[in-house]
C-alpha cells in the first residue's frame, strides 16, 4: 500500500501475527521471559480469552493453542487498543503493525502514553519512528548496552520496529 489510511480502518494481519509469533517464540509451559516481567505462555500470552491471568502453575499448552491465544490477544486487546488510541490518524499498515507489536510487548497503557502515539496523532511520522528507540529498558536495565545478555531481545525488537517504521517514510 502506497498511501496512509485511517488507523481505525486497519486490523490484525497475518504479517503482524507471524512477526509476533517469531519474536515471542514458543513456550508450552508458563514462564517469566525477562526479569521484572509477568508470566507468559505460548507466544507471549499473559491472559486467556476469559481475562484470567497466566500463572506459573498453569498446565502446558500445544502450539495450536498458543497460536489461538496469540491471535486473540493481538486482535481483541492490542489491535483494539491502538485503533482506539489513534482513531482516524493516517498511517501506513506497517506503522500500525509496529504500534500493535509495541502495545503487545509493553501494554496498552504504555502505548497510550507513548511518544510514538503522541507523534503519530500530531502527524509527525519521522519523530514517531525514532521514538521507538527510547524504549530500551527492562526492569531498569538499559537493554541497548553492548554485550548485554540480560535483555538483548528487547533492544533488537525496538531496532526492528524502528527500521520497519522508517522504511516507509
């Protein structure tokens, strides 16, 4: 797509679901992915469809169930959150996908209060893309620190979001 469209007209795509699954990996049993995080299962699900939070005592799940949880989580929580927060703000689908991915990783409240959302709403697309690089901390640790083995995935994911976003400017 070569033009921006209202965020309210966009939704969950196969591309964002596949990227989410790739970034989150798979765990059959509940785990805490990084220090300071909450329990997740499957492909990063923190809740089940009924709103029940994942706990470390939950039984393992299959890859198929993990895919169902991921699709539900993204569509009903994070796509809905990003659409509400941006309304008719014009975006390329790839910009929307990165916003959904960010909201999925950091939560709807963090997305709603983010520099990216503020810049998108103002029509400042370059600054919105650059702002992804501000979110590089996990449990107070700077994940962009060279040689870090604690939360490197947090930083590489931000770099990927930044690259995808700036790639359409």
